[in-house]
């Protein structure tokens, strides 16, 4: 039906989505590389603010994903740094 096509199109194409939510989602995925982790948190927070100010924009789940993944990897990399761990030394 037309409504289903519209829903699928909105999921695939970032029409009406907060650009901050898009950035947070991708940075959340890349947060395993350490550098994007804090940026994912920042973009996620900015996305939630943008979405709350502009109710027609979507992307809240993507923004939350960016915040969670970014925060998780910030904690992991901070723990590794404080304990002198590297990715190679974790196996030993």
C-alpha cells in the first residue's frame, strides 16, 4: 500500500531526519575505533535537542543508539587507558 511504501522510503532516505541523528548513528557504529566515540555522544545529544525543538524531524532511535554506543566505548577505552591496556595486551 501507499502508506507502507511511504514508511519504507522514510527509513531508507533521510528525509525529515535530523542531520545530527544521522551523524550520531554513523559515529556510534564507528565508536569502536575510539576517536568517534565522544563525537557520537555529542552528536546524539545535539540530535535529541534538535528533534525536541522540531517535532516534525525524526531520528530519535538513531540518536539514542549513538549516545549509547559512544558512551559505552568511551568507558571501555578510558578503562583500558587507565589500566595500561592496549588492544594487543587484552588477549594476554
